[in-house]
């Protein structure tokens, strides 16, 4: 990776402003840039690392501007493939990456509503934080997870039981209107489908994860609704030749899609 020759603060501020607006905050030489949200002490990363301490190759679908990616990347032994559907978020992530000198993350622009995860190989673990509730068909992503890893961490909002309005693909939940292209956190589709917590757990079991642990269930503390963090584990490793599975591959070999 070619790093910038200068960390001139004014130059960084001008370039960051052209790429903005930002959600994620990053620091260079003691000065902060970007947005208002700092991920340095993100408890979700701590939960992920506690659940899967031996993971070395990590797939991160829905990486936004790379805030959680860069925290993970502080461990140089890790190799992270970060997937994001918005080109503007990828541009901001790659700019911050150059400034920070982070070499063990690869950001890939890809529409996860149209591309299967197995296109990127298999990984020791998947970090899926803040993505599931932005998808119109979240069951499709859930059903793919076992193809790429035996270990999955999910943090997501979910539908409260008293908010359920319909059942789709056997999953009760409700529709949620996304905020559109101007919002860096919104999904790519006009609306998303929030499933119930129990439906999420049951779908992971059906997908081949023998152990599904609810790490934290917050039903009232988040302003956007109830949220849960889950660690799912498969007791038996899935053979690479099993139907629907991709051969094992290092993240560096993932195909370029944007």
C-alpha cells in the first residue's frame, strides 16, 4: 500500500471535507477528522474478539466507513475483508486507511443484495455489525453465513413482538423505511425488513449453527429500537466441497467488484 508523503492537517481537512459528510471519526497525529462517532472503544468489537479470539481471517459485511475495521486492524495478525455497498463510504474508508497506514484491511465495493458472500472465500469468523436491519431480505444473508464461516457475530436491531405486522419466508417482523442515499448509514433499498429476535436465532440454527448465544439483548436503551448481539458457532467444520460452499481462500484472493 502506498502511504501519503505528508500528513499536513489543512490538506487532510480539505480532502476530508470534499469526501464528506462523514459519520466516522479518525485521528492522525493526535488530530481528529471526519465525523462525530469514534469506534476506538466499541463494545461490539470487544464482544466479537471475546467470542472468537483465535480468528485471524475476518469477513466484515456492511463496513460503512471502516470505523470498526480499523479497530480490528490494530492486531497486525488479522486479515480483514470489508464489504460495503455505498461508493462514497468506500472512498472515505480508503482515504482514512491511507492516512492511518492500515495494510491488513481490504475494502471492496459490492451490493450484498445481489452478490453472494461465498464469492470472497471462507473465513475464520464473520463480523456483521449494523447491517442486517438495513436489508429488505435479511434471511438471504443469514442463509449464506454458514457457507463462509463456522463463527459469526451479529449485532442488529430487531422487531419487537408487539410490532410484528407480517411474516415473510417464515420470519415475523415489520417493514422500516430507509432514509435514502443522503444518509451514509442507510441501506441501498428504499425499505428494510426487521425480523424478531427469536426468528433471527431460529434462522441461524436452521442455517447450520449448533450454538447460538445471545450476548446482550437491549430492549429499551437504544433510541432506534431494540437491539441484540449474537455469537453463532458451528460445532463441525463445513467441508469446502459441500454443496453451495466455496473453497477456502485467503482474503487477499477475494475478487475485485468495485
